[in-house]
C-alpha cells in the first residue's frame, strides 16, 4: 500500500484529477491470455478473481452492444520479431504464435465479433492498429482491464491518455504477479493517466451509456 507521506506528496503536486468520460465506450482487455492467467505458464499467475470480474464487465458491455477489444502477445518461432524485449524478459519466448499461451482465456467468453489485436510490445498501441479500430467505431472512452498492472496495463493507460481516450481502470479487473507492483502502479495510474474505480462503478457507467456504439457511416 502507498504510505501517507507519498499521498501527501502527490496531493501537493495536484495529481489525480478526474477525467470527463464520454458516451461511446469500448472495453479493452489487455493480455488476459493463458500465458498470463494460467499459473502453469512461466509468466502466469492465478488471476481467477480478475478474470471473473472482467467477465461481469464484458457481459454488461455485450448487453449494451459496446465494442470489446482484446490484445495478446505472440511471436514467430524465430523470435526475431521480439526485439530487445526478449533480452529483458526471456520468458516471453514461450508466447509463440499458434501456441496455447497466446490464446485468450476462454473464461472471458470471447465472441466472433470481438476483435483480438496481436502485439509485440507492452502498450496495446505500439505497432498495432488499435487506434484505428477505436476511431472507426467512434469510441470516446475506454474501460481498461487486463494484465499486468505494472507492465502492459500501465503502458496502455499512458498511451490511452496520450491518444486522448478518457479511461476507467476497474481495480478488480486488473492483475499482476505480486501485490507491491500492482498496488503501486494502480496508485500512479490513478494519479497520472486514468481513473481507477471499482468494478461496480465501471458497470454503473456502462449501464448508463445512452446508446450503443456503432461504426461511423462509410
């Protein structure tokens, strides 16, 4: 947990303002692939609670017709496409295209019309067409879930801010391998990038959206 002294420093710096949300949300689920949600994977952890909370959110989004986008990390067998990241995190080499660890966790109930973006970096935007996917559907707010809080979730939250997408991060819908990095990064994400809220607050927001998102006319 963040100590009182740190909180005072952040408050003095006037960090942690609330972001104005829009009315055309999407749910973005970052790297809830089996490589991260199955503890049998080298990179994995038991994220059962986080996956189940995210499923609640996804089911609510499906009821509203809200777009849902997933990301997964996957590399060619040669691993040439992994770049420097594989030097820093050698276990990423286990996430090879066609393998089980790249698959989206089936407990999320992914549907055929729910897009999966393949990425090879931390941010969901780096080297992908995610921005185009969101813009084409006129998305103006993102509800961000996934793993890990200290890695790909944080990197994506930063880029969502920089691309101009107001973002909610439901606390129960993001996870990490260790509590310390998880809590520290949630604290910092809330201070600088997005609004960290309860899953119930995120559900209330989704349920209050006046109309489902539809693609812009051609």
